[in-house]
C-alpha cells in the first residue's frame, strides 16, 4: 500500500494524472480506508470532470480528516472560557479525541 501511494505521489509530481489515479485506485483495493488516497482521488476526479466520484471521495476523506489547527484553536478558546465548555457543539462522531475538558 505504501509503495503504491508513493508511486502515485510521484505520478502527481510528474503531472501524470491518469497514472496517479490508477495508482491511488490500486491503493484503495489494498486498503479501502486509506484517507490520503481518497483525498488525492477527489482532486484527480475533479480534474477529470467526474464530479460525482469527486464528491464521494471528498466526503469519504473529510469524514476521517482531523483538523489539528482548528482543534488547537478550539482548545485554547475553551481554556480561556471554561464556562462555555458544556455548551460547545460537538460533532456526532466525536470531536474530543482526549475525552476530557480542555
């Protein structure tokens, strides 16, 4: 999986989009949950005009993407305003990886 992913990245750098798409699709045959492959395929599908596939891959990647910058900003804000912690809107799949107050 890792070798195919690296090969796909090289293809992207070389602007060999068709080869990159095929390599990322091969990665997903090995590991259907590979977030990077889904993310990269979404961009490639947009380039090829395959909007339905691009949206599917984008949704798949975003559902597993962790926003580390947003998480840091949120934690700092809640540390400065602890009275707001209980009212903060959490995403349904869990937005607090540590599981405790800030």
